[in-house]
C-alpha cells in the first residue's frame, strides 16, 4: 500500500512539473506543438495507435479559433498548430490535454500553458503549394529550416533576419482533392513572410509563372528555380505560387517590438476603432437599373424573331405567286378519264369528263343505281389532280362485275401472237 501511494505521489509531482510547462507563440507566425506519449509519462507502445488525445481550452470544450489539432497515423502523435491573430496578442492560454490508453483504458490529463507574444505581421508573403509532402511533414523543424534557407540564401537574401513560416495547412483542408492513390501525398499549403522587400529574382519568378494562374494545377511545369527546391526535397505546384506584399513603413522595420506600453495601447485602440464596422445609410445604397437588362433580354431575341418571320413571309409570298402563275395551265383543271368496254363489242370506249360537269354526277348516280362497281386509284399531286378510272375487257384477272359490261382496275395486255415451235424449240 505504501508502495502504491509513493508511485501516485511521484506521478503527481511529474504531472505538476509538466503542467508548469509554458509555451510561447508569436502573432503572425506559425505555432506547432507535438503531443506524444512521453508527455504523459508513457514510454512504450504495445498496440498500433494505442494512445488518443483530446486537447481543448481549459474549462471549454473546444480550442481557440486560430488553433487546429490533427492526429498523425504516420508518427503516432497529435499536433497542435496555427497562426495567432493580432487580437490574441498578450493573452495567456491554458490547454487541457486528455490522453487515453486504449490498451487498458487509462486516462491522464495534462495542462499546457501558452503565452501569445505581440509581433507585427509580416507584410510581404510568398504563398506556395508543395505536392510531395503532407501537413505532418512540415511539423519537422528541419524541413521548415530547409525551406527558409532556400529563400534566405538564393531567392530572397534580404529576408535572412526575420523570414518565418506564417501559415501552413493541408491542401485537402483548403479545398483540394484527395489523391487517387492512397500512397500519394495530399500536398500542403505554406506561406513564408518577411518585412524585407521582394528581391528581383522573386519578381522575375513571379512573371515567369504568371501565365499559369488560369490553370487549377500544373505539376508538369518546370521553372528556372526548379532544381533549387528539388535538391532539398520540395516539388512545388507553380500554379499556386503567389507573391503578396506591400511597402512596409520604416518605423515598423526599426522599432518592431520596442514600443512602450503607451504606444501599444494607442495602437490597440486605433486597431479596435478601425476594426469596428460602420453601416451605411439607405440613401447611399446603390440602386440597380433593370431597364438595360430588360432591353438586352427582349430586344435582341425580338429582332431575331422579326427577321425570321420576315424571311418566312417572303418565302411564302413567292410560293403563292408561283401557284397563281401555274393556275392558267390546263394541267391545273381536274379531269376524270374513264375507259369502259361494251359487253357486245370488245372495242374500248374512252371518254374524258370534267369533275365540274353536272352530267358527271348524274352519270355517277345512274351507275350506282345499276350497281356498277369499279376500283378508283387516286393520284394527288401538288400542281394537278386527276382521278383515273380504268375499265378493261371482261377476261382480265382484275375483273369486277359491272352489270352489262365489265370494269377492271387495269387494262388487259395484248394477246400473244406467237409462231409454231419445232422439235428443237425453234420458231418456224
């Protein structure tokens, strides 16, 4: 029992020492912190992903708005990272980190204190995207130092004194897509900033990649500084390379961090006044004019419709004139040709009658009264209309009973008049 009490006392002392740990973060500069089992005095791991962590503000369920926590399965550790804004300057934060051992379901708690120091945000920033790395790889201080050395030594020599990483986030969290293959890297967005003006070499690089801004991604593109990044292990997406900056005042360059408390209070008061949103009056709200929009929406389609109607009317008028000119020809009249054969004589009799003749209707009525039947084949054309009724001799294959005479739908072909065939099939 005494042995257990001594162990608990030792653990309490260790936890109190860990809780006394105080971190520091700077405004406008990337802050990272690694949460691993050693923080809770767990020195070994038996199963895969044995430990889980849940950080939050003390007595609150969530982290500050500028801070983010992510767990890395590759490193089996959790990471806190973020860039403190100017509104968090001069504040003390206390973070509760609760750890869970999934092997025996033991929980431990550690309090981490942090102070956010005031610093002027860097006005000149270089934004880039690294395709062959994940967000967790830039948690390594060595990689971040290699990235800064590229700008300090080659691309941006004037930024040796104050160059820092001001922002870092996974490309997927920034709206990018997951890679097609799981073994590929997700990509990471990185911003580095300084108070120094951009060097001529950076400006030339900006003009070199400016035509690529209209493309979403261009991993195939190579630039004049490609080898400098690849020698250190960085492959950049040059479509995402940007330079954002402005000329910084000289007093900020020389007096950064040396203002007295009164000047800082005045600046904070001015910032608060500038950050305050002031609304505008109703009279100052711009009024949208819909007349031009309606004119463009209805005038142009109306003109096109009027042109099409005019073209169609002209075509129809020309066709009407053509029909009127062709109406004087005899072909436009309607004529019925009737061919009948007398039952007593085999000579066909052909008569032409007009459909407008009233005697035609009487003849037609008399034919119906005598139960004459025939087959009418009507051929209707665009310019002429004819009705042909054929009546042929009574020995046709298409013979119909027409009373005393026979009416057929088709005339009988002429009789065959052949010679006498011999034994060899020769016509004699």
